[in-house]
C-alpha cells in the first residue's frame, strides 16, 4: 500500500489508493500519471500491493507528511479507476478500465473522450474550447435538458450543458462516475421546478455505458424534452454509413420550410450535404456507425430515448465537419413528469476497432 492519503473526500474515508509496480504497459492517461508519478519511492514501497482501482481527487493527493508529490514518470498498472481533476478552469473526471479511457467534464456532465486501445470515438468540434472561454463544450456528448432544440424562454438545447454538475464521490466507484444537477435560483427563473438530474457514466473494458435520470422534486408536474446531442469522431464523413431500424419511420428534414415528416424507406443513412434530420420513434434500439477507416460503433439507446437526430454542417471547415457526425438519442416530444416521479434513459457505446 502506498503512503498516499486522500483528504476531505466525501465518501472515501480510507486511504483508497493502491499501487503496484508491474511489468504491464503503463496507462497513457494524464490522470494515471498524476497518481503514478507521485513518488517513485512510495510506488516501490507499495509494490507488494495487489492491483486495484481507486477513486480519488487529484487535488487532495498528499504523501504521508502531507506534502503534495512532485510529478515524475513511472510505470503503474491498475484495473479500473476514477479521478477528479480540479487543476484547470473546468474540472473533469478521468475514467480508466483496461485499455479503455474516458473523460467527463463537470461542465454539463459532458463526456469529451472515449478511447479503446487509443482509438477515439467521441467527436470534438474544431471550435471547441475547454478553457472556460465558452459557456459550454462544442462536441462530445452534450446533455440537452430541460429542452431539446430552440425555445423562447430557455436557451437552445437547455441550460444543463451550461452548468457545472456536482461530482458525487460517494456514488462513484472505480471506472464509474456519477454527476448531479439540481435547480438554482437562475434555473427557476426559466423553468420553475425543483429537480435532480443524475448522469452515471460507467467505463467497462471496451464499452462506455451512460444513464440519465431526471427526478421531479416539485409538488406539481413538470414538462421537459431532452437529448444526448452526441458528436462522434469519424474518419471521413463522406465514407460513413449510419445503420439502424429506420425503414418505415417518419423522417423530418429540419432544414425544409415547413419541415414536413415523410416516410423513410431504408435502413441506412449517408451524408453528403448539410444535414439536420429527425428520424421519429426508432428508439429504443441500436444505431451503428460503420466507418471504413476505423471500425464500427454500436450506439445502444434504451429507456426514454425515442428519436434519432442526425446533424452535420457539411462543408463548414471551421467546425471540422469532415471528422464528426452528430447522431443523437433524443426525446423530442414533451415528457410530462408527475411530482415525485422519475424518468430515465440509457445509452451504451460498444466500439469495434478496425
Ligand atoms: O441537434 C441538432 C442541432 O440542434 C442543429 O439544429 C444545430 O443547431 C446543432 O444542433 C447545434 O449544435 P451545438 O452543439 O452547436 O449546440
């Protein structure tokens, strides 16, 4: 056992950092380095410990004398881990499990990276900023709540993606993080309800599972729409095929005026011009991105997700249109949630690298 202790970590009462010198390849993640680089001598002292996970807050890591360790390079292997990094302008949680890693920002409870064996499956826009100079994150998996799309009172795609969610250390565990958002005086001005959203992200070895739960804590019904406005990293938008249970669904081209639904007659979608399309009531179900350059991604949506929105600003180089596509799991219709009730939806990602 190493000499590290975790200070002031709610729900993590024991010194839960176990390290082991190992012949296995080191994990490449920055967070593993933060822990693993902590102290070469402490690591060697901990070499007898079995490989184990950890849940930690990097800011609170100290050695036995209470000194924050310097960074240095060493090789450490572990099975799964979760760490909150609070160094930068926006805090984020790093998850690792086997050769998979993921990053979740507290701003918007926003997944910005999911890699398996070094292959990235989450798309980020070229104009994305993670330094706090933009209100939200352009790319990744934005959570749109309590409104999907534009509106008159609430901002486009809702306020949840513009807010800092709380990391629940006591509900998180190795490879798992749970983030929470509740109402504020500001949210009540535009959406007068007490609520709790919980977003759970679980990194398995080779899979990322998410679940979003919305609880109505008000004394009356609340109404919302919701979506995961997910950006996926693709090798080349022109070569991508999106497959799913689309044949026979009602498609709406949202760029048409007026946007009139019509029956879609195939199971494949390809993109070769500006696309903003909604495929109604095709979820729960699985949509597959077939990317000849990198493999395939299964997007398995369950629970309350009903519709798929496909968006790509084709031709817009400023946002890097060629290397991302939005294939979004959405509930576009208004959900009416009674007082004390909860609504839940899941989206699991299963990639297969080429
Ligand atoms: O979900 C599709 C869409 O609403 C498009 O109509 C387009 O406005 C896009 O999202 C904007 O995405 P952004 O991440 O910039 O909010």
